[in-house]
C-alpha cells in the first residue's frame, strides 16, 4: 500500500512507491529509491513538499543510484557537450541540487566527519562532460546585490561556483582531466573552514573590527585542520583551504607567501574565489558589478599571470554584438572591443554610444 507523506526527516529510510518528477518533467528519483538524509535535503531544495512511499519503512533497496539528480535520460548532468544547453529551469534545479550536496558535505567536514566524496566526484564528472565553451566562466560571475540569503546557503552556492570555475580555468590552461578534477575539488573545499566560524561573524552586518577580521581570516587554518591527511582528499585540495587567500605579491594571509611558493592549483582557486565572492553582496559589504570585479582581479598582479591571461584571452573571443546587462536593467551591445585591452568595450544602447563610465555598471554578460 502506498502512503502520501510530507517531506521531513520521518521519510529517512522510506522507499518511494512512485517516481518524483520535477515541474519541468525531469525525473529526480525513481520508484523504489530508499531515501537518505541528503535526499530529504534535495527534495526540499526542489520545493517538493510530499511524496508517495510504500508502507514498509524497511522495504527492499531496489537500486544503487547516486544522489546527484538525473534528468529523464539518466545522464547525471543532462549537459553533455554534444547536446544543447540546459533549459533555464533545469539549470536552476541542478544548481539547487549541487548546493544542497555541498551544504550537507561541508557541514559534515566542520563536524569532523568525512565528506560524501563519491557524490562530489559524480558531480565533478558531470562538469567535466560539459562547459566546453571557453567563455563559460563569464556566466559564473553572477552579480547578486542582495545579501539576504542565509550565510550557509551562500557558502554552499559559493563553493559550487568556485569549484566549477576552478575546473574551467584548469581546462583553459590545458591541464589533464585528473588535474581538472583536483582543481574542482580544491575549489569546493577552499572555504570549508568558514563552517567552523561563530555565527555572529557570518551574519555580521557592518564593517569588521581588526579583531573580527583576524577571527574571520582563521577560516583558512580551520579548514586545513579538518582536511589535511583525510582519506580521499589530496594535499593540493587541503592546501587550497589554507592558502587560497595568499597573493602573488605576498600581500595575502595566513603565511604571506610569495609567487612561486604558492602551488599552481591554489593560484587557480584564488582567482576563482576572488571573482566569485566579489560579485555577491554580503551583510558587511556591497556586491561589485561584473565588470568591476573582473577588471579588478584580472588586472591585479596579486593574482597569477597565467590564470589572468587565460581568462582575458577568452574575452578576446567575445563577438561584436554580444549583449551585456547594466545595473539599471538596460541591455547594451558591445560594438567594439580592444584586442590589447579586452575589457575596454564600446557599449551601445539602440543608436546611442554610452560613455566609458557605463562599463562599471555592467552586471552580466550574455554569451
Ligand atoms: Fe576564503
């Protein structure tokens, strides 16, 4: 007999009697799936409030599928390179699932437990199969001016973006798939120590005092403590937690390392982290526009030249006519760009050429 049950922890261990289907038709779970704690988080993340289950809490386990959501065709990402891009709704569902997976995994690390590395690797494998467009990264830098999202959800979203962007940069640098996987893992784990900070620091509304800033900066060491020597986590990934705020000019923390002493993978993650974080508002600081954060990071000698150059080189491929969105909601078109300075664009709206100062108002680039 089938029962209709609300989505809460009482569902853990229950077996689905009917598939769970998303609004856009994508199938999240098949009938016969036994629900684990993370599945409950997925269901919540997708806005599903009730499911049909068998009346046998200890019913037989019929499949051994990954909890990375599978669209109808069964591919973990639904986004292989030879298929058209995801429809926006499916992409939003996927993003929520990735965030939920990261949130539960990063919480576990903070508590001293092992992260669900198998599921993370399945997620990274899906990323390896997509995102071949060299300009993919421009869409990952998303201007989010409102900081009201819960800090833990922000940190989970941030981890996903840094992981994906780190993988993409590794690919642009011609690194192997194994190295791209390590770059993604290093990006996912970079801010693992943030989950060990006091809540008052994460919710902090205004500027940090010097003492609070030092407490915040401890997240680098706190993350490293949890990750070093842990089975399945490479030394590079653990070092990314410790060193992702180090800078090529020695201006970073916690060790003020210079240039070549910073591992290559960490240099990649540092750029991914800075680009991703700067575009999102936090309670203690406003968001920078897409153009402001990209030109700041890619123009700074504090970040690795090879990484900056690889990203700038892709911008030289932006076609004339590419559209950008301005902070006031207007859509402008790039009429001309400079090969030497790939972020110097001439923007037009209709017949009108905008002043150079409008560049700092660019909050999104469509590719
Ligand atoms: Fe950080």
